[in-house]
C-alpha cells in the first residue's frame, strides 16, 4: 500500500504527459464535443479515463502512487488555470474563441460542419434562446465552452 514500484518523479512526469495529451486531444475535437455531454460523450470520457490510467501509474496500484498521480493532475489544472488567467494568448490557445454561427439571420454552414453541429442541435439552441426561426436571430454564437448563445433581433414595439 505504501511502497511504489516506480520512482515518485515518474508518476509526476506520466501525469503531466497524460494531462497535456488529453488537453490537446480534447481541444482538437472541437467545442461542441466538450461543451454538452450526450450519453456517448460521457461513455467516451469514462473509457478515456480508464485507458490512460495505466499510462499514468505504470501498473502501480499503491496508495502513494495514486495520491501522487491525483495531486499531479490537480496541480496541472491549477497551473494551467493561472497561466490562462495571466496570458490571453494562452487562454485563446487552450479555450479557443467564440465563433459567430448566425449573423442577421444568415447561417454559417461551414462552421456548423466544422463544429459537427446538427440542425437539431441548432434548432434546440434557438428554441432555448426564445425563437423558432433563423430570421429572428440577430446573432448566435458558439461560445468557448460549446454553448450556443442567441441574441434576437429587436422587435419594433409600434408593430406589435
């Protein structure tokens, strides 16, 4: 329980490598993949965590090894949060930028394809934003967390 089969520093190195790998991998898969979890997304994350477990602990099942690995991941997360707070360019690299999906009722279909956004997903976001049709939308933006925010066109109060 207290004896590790590999040196302590190897747990840290393995944890950092796996953290960076998963960060890059998940960033490359797109905002919509990490912003809203469908059941198959959750299954992927569970399987991923199991798949990288042995690469982090080198087959060591000791309590100390697990605590070192967990501490390493938490520290990586804290350091990355601090760095992205201090450096806007790094925040853009890690989180990406919000992208305009609909502007003045016009849909960017290329962005829909690149974000793997289905028509059903878009329609659900529009309904959540209080509209039923694209012509009502001033702007719809895919935020860095994968959520879609919708700004409706102003309705003329004299007309209605």
